[in-house]
C-alpha cells in the first residue's frame, strides 16, 4: 500500500526545509488512512453521522489531519517535528513507530471533532463551568492555554507532546468515577489518576473535548443501568459477536500500554484476554462454560496459579481489562 518504509518516510521529512516529495505523499496517505479508518469506526457505531459538519468521511478525514502538515516560514513541518522529537523514533521498531503515528492521527481527529461539536453545541457551556470548578478543587489539576485553546492538565504546569487518549477509553474510566453518586467533581479528578495510569497518553485534554467526554460518561452510566439478561431482543449470536468485537478492539488498543512498554509478556497479555472472553461468555451466554470468579477463569489457563499470586500480580489488571471489554461490548449491542 505504501511506497516507503515509515522510517525512510520520516527521514525524508523531519529536520529538513526541503522535505522529499515522495516521502510527504507517503506520510499524507498513511495519516489519511488512519483518520478515515477511525471515522468509519465512529460511523459504524453510531457516534458520528456521515455528512456531519457539512463534510463526508473522506473529506473530514483529510480536514482533520491537515494541521499535522503545517509548515513554518522555513518550510519545515513543525507539528510533526515537535511530536517525533519527543521519542527515539529512529530506534523504534516498525510496529511501535506505526502505533505512534496512529496515535497522533487519532488524536488530531479527536481534537477536530470536539472543536466542531463545541461550535455547534452551546449546551456544553454548563458542563465546562462544572469542569472548571472541579479543577479548582483538585490541586493536581490545572487549566492552561495551549495551541489557542484551554486545556485540563494533570500533575504538571503544561501539556506534554503525547497524543490525547481516545475518548472512548477516557469515558469508561470517568464513568466508574461517577458511580455511585454521579459527582462531577470526582469524575474531573479521575483524569489525574487516569494520566498516571496511562503514561503513553498525554497528561492534558482540551477543555471542550473533556466536556464531551464527561457528557459521554454520564450517557454510558445511564445506559449501563440495564441488564442484558432482561433484554430478550439480543440473540446469542448478537452477544457472541459483540464479545468478539469488543475484546478484539480493547486488546488492540491496550497492547502498546502493557506489552510494547515491557510491563508484561505477549503470552500473559493474550491469556488475560482469553480469560476476559471466557468471563463475558459465562455471564451473557446461556450455553457457555461457567466461571465462578475471575480467579477461577484465569486459573483455567494458568493451572499453577495460586490465589496469593493472583491477588498480588494479576487481579488489578485483569479486572480493568474485563471492565473495559464489558463496557465496549454493551456499546456494540446498543448501537447494533
């Protein structure tokens, strides 16, 4: 699909006032592919309508990545240079570099969508006021001006250069902070712990985008009050497809955080998701093998696992991955 390896493409673009034309065309195509794929995902799950903001997905994708290719008076791609200067990209594997570029593109799509939503949605103003109050109440958070916008920053005085977290991931995290009281200030404060737990994403979020995420978290919380067992319209095949899609998506989005950063082996990471699938099937499919607990489910794939080792080494991560996958599964069923 692409004419050059990504390392070669970046070599021909970065730190040059006369970037190679073939390299630029190659990178534009890569970025467009990422942006368009993400927009198509949003169209499929119903969180975006084709023709939103007067543009179809193909045009919107190009519009979203345009900022990445801004050049200064000397002709250098300043946004790209600043981003890749924050990482040892020449020493990164092709897979890791691919993931880094994808994160950057997704982040730009998020920023542009949220900016457009804000312009068309004045009802966010009340949520934004509550967020500002929540930031004032948390010494670990601050509001700063960055790139001509207001950003929420965690544990720092300015945003770092990492990509923003996907809104779906942050919504799920904030949704848990809203339980059981629905306290907006606690949800705002949860961004600080989210940033600490996800160092591969930025420590900052645009205020308008943050308001959209918070509103999405409230919507998720309301939607998750129902039990699937009380919804006979969902067939076994529908639920099984939702489990497969949800776990595949979460596994793909979290592999860089756990495996590529050396926190665990790929084998252990895969075992966690085999366990998550087993737990979801045992909960929501009548013909699935039972799993009495998360410990028992994991031990079915790790026969020598002791309860003490589970508590110390596996429980927190497994519970978190299960929580993300369950929430995503229900999202698939709601829009399916």
